[in-house]
């Protein structure tokens, strides 16, 4: 089984985890994507396009993605076919234990418009500044004193063995759709790859991913849209979905929460409710 992956330290750690779950003879096919070559990514397809090309050319069997980087529209002939158990989906604060611990005007680093919008909605006094680079680069910039705190995905820190860098978790922020999930993509007609992915899939994690992606699709959101969605299993077998839409400057935002049984229908309904409440205007459309 050949697993296509980006070459960053985090992507490789994630692919090795999937390889271990699959077991047997597994080869990692490392691919440099357009997103890896650019400073600022405008389209999520730049993170996955070259991996999908490898699938369609038969050079790889399964692509391993950070689910939050996968656009809602996949390449023709490709499908999301599974997801292992989910890591902690929350955003981590590095450099301070909580937002309340940050001084007025504190400089907080992030490259995410969703995080910017949510932080400024809660603390409009903060100086939310651009922060790019891989996890190590961002933590190094924090250590150098360029920022008072930075926000990263807790799952990424934990997968790199650096979970202790998280000073606190931001339960008040709604994570990106798919955050903490590893999405497995293959050719839709590749029965062997689909079967391998199914064997290691956590049904609850995959249902949550489907639900969250339905919100994003209904809102027609992309990587330049401040949108969050987090589904969590309920004891009765259904899901509870929280969603957030914000303006990048924090001046306007919407939140919604709803329970449901069908993941796709629940995500679609929450997206429609947000649009009915004015999400398009909040997103500047």
C-alpha cells in the first residue's frame, strides 16, 4: 500500500501513524505541493492537488491529509474513504494559559482568519498578527519574543510530541472543520485502498468529518473564510454540532448549535440556518 503525503514533519508523522495502523508493507510517497512552495495559500486545493494527481496516475493508493486542509470539492474520480480516530480538535494557546491572562494589546500570532475573527470577537484589544511557517518555526518565533502568544492546533502539537508547548486550550473557539482528523482519500474505484481505509476508520470520527464538511459546503466557504464547525458524538448515538462564522476584524459573528442524527443533513441544516441569520453578509458577500 502506497501512502501519498506532504513532506512536512507533521504530515510525515501523520502518514507514519496511518501506515502503522494499516500494517504490512506500506510505502510513503512524499510529494511537494503548490501550498508548500507558496508563502500564502489562497485555495485549499494547493495543499492536496498534487496528492490527488498521484492517486489518479496510479502512483499512490491512499492520500493522507489533515482534514481541515481538504476542500469540499475533490478531484473527479477521488473520494474520502475513511478517517482514523480523531485527535483533540481544539485550538491551543502557547505562551499564556488563557485569553484572560493576556495583557491588553498583547500580540497574538496566527495565520488563520477563523482564529483571527474569533480572537478579536472575544478580545478586540488584542494585536492579532500574521504568523506563518511550520510548527517549529512558529514556536521559535514565540520563543524569540516576537509574540506574546500564538495559537496552534493542539492535535498537531501532540502528533509531533510537543503537546507540552500548549499553555492552555481555547474551548471558546470553534475549531476548523475537520481539525484533529486525518482524512484518507483514494480513487473511488480502488477497492483495495477503500477496504484498507475502512479497516482503520473510526465511524464516529468519520461521521463528524462528514457533518462539519457539510456546513462548509453549504456556506460555500474556503480557506479565506472565517468559519468553524465542530461535531461531537452524543450518548444517544447522534451528533451535536457547533458552528461559527465571523468577520476577519471581529466586528460581527454568528454562532449556532444543533443536535441531529444524520451527519450530512445536520451539517447542511446548520449551514442553512447560518445563511438565514445573515452569514453571507458577515462573510462580506
